[in-house]
C-alpha cells in the first residue's frame, strides 16, 4: 500500500459508548472529515450492520468528490471495526480500534491505501492529509461524545 497512517486519542468516555457511536454509519458525516453522506447499501448476511455489510460514502478529499464503498471485514464491538473498499478511486483499508484506558478509551484509526499510478506519486502528500484528517476525526469524535470544545 502506498500510504499507511494512523492516529490515536484518549477519549474520556467508556469504550462501549465510543464504539457505539463511531461504529454506527449513520454518524459518519458528523465526525469524519470530508464525509458528506453515508448510506448502508448492503446489510450483513444476518441483517443490519456487521461483517459483509457495505456502506457507501460520499466524501471530499483534496477538493475532489470521492464516492466509495466500504465492506465490513471484521466487526467486534466495542473493540474493532475493520473495513475494506470494494468500489472507489483507490484501494483502501480502514481500521477503528477502541481499547480501555484508565481515563476512558484509547481510540485509534488506521488508514492504508493507494496503489499504482497517481496514488503512488501522490502518496507523501496524501499521507500527510490523511493523518491530519484522522487526527481531526478523533478530536471531533471526542467533542461529539463529551460536548466539550
């Protein structure tokens, strides 16, 4: 993969609460940078959201509209949500983890992506932008959950 970046933040809220909000695709546009809309376009085999479910996101990144579909590869609330792109402009792998911390929850987002051509050449710029974005995502997640500024 051309990029592999992560960010983490301690959020002063229990993991179950953090994960319940962050793993719910209906909140994606509230705390995830650039996401304008998210829609559950395929339910998990057992119904609802879980392994095999697909969420279609519309986002803006570096001034461009990007439509992509993430399929849930692993779903182990409140600890893990792992998703891979199955449609979109580039291969992408997004992992959210939520682990207990003495002050609440260590929330971590890891994004791997890219490939050949343009994405390989743009990898250094994209990595910086993605790292900044996911850092802001975690900040905004905390703000949503705590109501603090």
